[in-house]
C-alpha cells in the first residue's frame, strides 16, 4: 500500500480492480466544488477500501460563484479546507505540476517543496480559468480565480470618478460582474461589450429584465460586437471602432488549466478532459474528470455547461463510480444521467433572474424576477459553499435531477 505523500510506489494505473488487500490510492486534483465533493463523498462511503488525497494550491475553500463580489470588497467566508474535508481526506497544499497516468505518479509542488505521489486513480477537478484570445491580455483584469479577484479589487477601488470601465463577455459571469461593478461604483461609467445579444440566452421576459436592470444601473450595452484587442486605456472593436476603457474585466471565456493536456490526456479545444458518459478519460481510463475540467457528452449533444449544476453531480457520480470499483460492485460502469432544470443569475444585490431550462440547459418558459429570484440566488451562493460540509457529514446526500425526471419537472408533470 502506498502512503499519500510518501516517496512514490511507481505503480501503473489501470482500470482493473485494485487487489482486495490493497486500498485504492485516489488523487483528487483541486478542491473547488467538484474536487471537495468528490473527495468527501468517496472517503465517507468507501473509507476502508480507499485512501483519498486532495491537492489544492490554497488552504482555504474558494466560493467561486462570489469572486466578482470579492473583487468589489464584499466579505465572503472562506472556510479552512482541512476542516471542510475532514479527517477522512488527506489534504496537500500545492499544485499538481505533472501527471504521469501511465506510471501512476503525480508530482506536487507546494510550500513543502516537490514531492511525488503514487496513485491508482486520478480525479481531475482543476476547474477553469479566464482565457483572453485577443492581443492585450496583459491589460485585462478577471474574476475567474481568487488571485485575479484580489488584483481587481484595489484597481477598481482606485479608479477616479468618471473613469471608463468595460466588462467583455455577456455570459452569466459577465452579466453578474457588470451589474456588481455598476452597483458598487455609480460614479464610474460601466459598459458591457459582448459578441451576442445582451441577455440573448434568456427567454424574452428574462432578457427584458436583464436589459432593464442593467439600464437602471447605468450600464451601457454594446451587443453584437467582438473585441479585437485590448490596450491600456481602450478597446479595439471589430469594424475599426474604438471605445475608451481605463479598466477592462474579461469574462469572455474560460478554459481548463494545462495539466491534463501536458500529461498527454485527450482534451478538447478548451483543455477539458474528454470523457465518456461515466466520466472516465477517453485516453486514460484510470483518470476521471469532473466539473469545469471535464468534457462529458450531455443529453444536448455537446458537453455539460461549466456550472455548479454540473460540478456537484459529476463529482458525486465519479466518487460513486470509484467506490463501486473499489468494492467490486457492478455499477462501476454507469454513465452520468443529469438533466438541468433552471439557472439563476444575480444582477447586483437587489435583482436576479431565475430562468427555467430544458434538461439540455436551454432557457424555456417564464423567467422569474423580483424577490423570489433574489432569494433563490442567495440560497444558491450560500448553499454551494455549505454543500461540501453537508456531504462530508452525510455522505451520499448530493443528489441531482436525472434527465428524464428533469424533463418531467420542466413539463410540469408529476415525478414517476
Ligand atoms: C464570478 C463567477 C460567477 C459564477 N457564477 C456561477 C453561477 O451563478 N452558477 C453556476 O452554476 N456557475 C457559476 N460560475 C461557474 C462555476 O463557478 C464553475 O462552474 C465551478 O466553479 C466549477 O467548479 P470546479 O470545482 O470544477 O472548479 P473550481 O471551483 O474552479 O475549482 C478548481 C480548483 O482546482 C484548483 N486547481 C487548479 N489547477 C490545479 C492543479 N494543477 N493542482 C491542484 N489544484 C488545482 C483551483 O485552484 C481550484 O481551487 C461562476 C464562475 C465565476 C468565475
């Protein structure tokens, strides 16, 4: 048996069941929503057959849904990961710098230096970070990770009244961020620049609410236009247009960290690990990928959206699969069956939109606004941070709408 953190026993990873006397050594890369959930669920449900080690660069949990609020100076709880994960999981502070799936080895760099871990299975839960595919990336700020949010905070606070601020990207993160910026500093000029229609993902009433709310917050909307380059004090748009921008926050795209690609694991164009429906890597079956870092086929035909709605179920599913494998149970080959039901997007502190979706995550029906939507958003952002602790105390508690159940729910039919 290899000890997590001990000099590596260089075993090859395979999908064969671990010998009955050996405990399966599972490495979880990253302790965001997905990694932390996978770790506590697996440790809680297969403690006698599995050793779970989590590697994360920081000792505290980051509630990523609130990074744009952290950037605005709002206090957001950051529980110690050691407490959150509990005694059943070994936490190593550091970064998995290299993975060698064929040799069953991971190299970790951290405050205690460089060390090799011997592993039988790897769960890649490394999330995603902001990508800027245009010239001028050095001029942009972001809210995709904690360090970026910490950099944005003083830069935004230091802007003089009347400064020009741009948020690029009209996805959920861009909408939430632009509203938060405008609400926090009504004395600066905030604009949203996006290649699509502003709020175009929502159904018409949801879209109208998004636009009216942003308008009420004084946000200038530039839709249907791509940013071609970012300069220190302006954006260059397609068609030769130029807009002044003293501070630019890029929310225009996210990609997985390079770890999997560098390890020779098959990934998509955004660096996410290509998996089958069971969440096993297509190229390295001893590797599973969950949350933003994984690309599994979804009912809609593409990958599941990068979201908490995917991070928690995929993590729980991967944990259950590894437990089944370690215990020799038959359901180790079951594919994830997940259907979406709704999305909730905040627009500052006083507004939100709760948008029902099809199971494939396409907006449908009447959008909810007003206090009900704000309440739903508050429940979501606080609930996601608490969910890991709940899962640790009650392993197996994270459940999700299966595709057929979700389809019935969105059609308003009773559960079968
Ligand atoms: C501002 C903002 C608002 C958002 N709002 C919503 C929302 O309202 N609803 C929603 O569903 N989604 C939202 N999202 C998206 C959501 O946050 C992600 O889908 C979710 O965080 C994915 O969870 P994860 O565990 O896969 O990744 P993460 O939460 O990103 O966690 C990944 C962890 O892995 C660590 N890591 C990375 N590389 C390594 C390595 N090599 N070694 C060790 N550790 C590593 C990272 O540091 C991090 O701690 C938002 C995102 C942002 C940025």
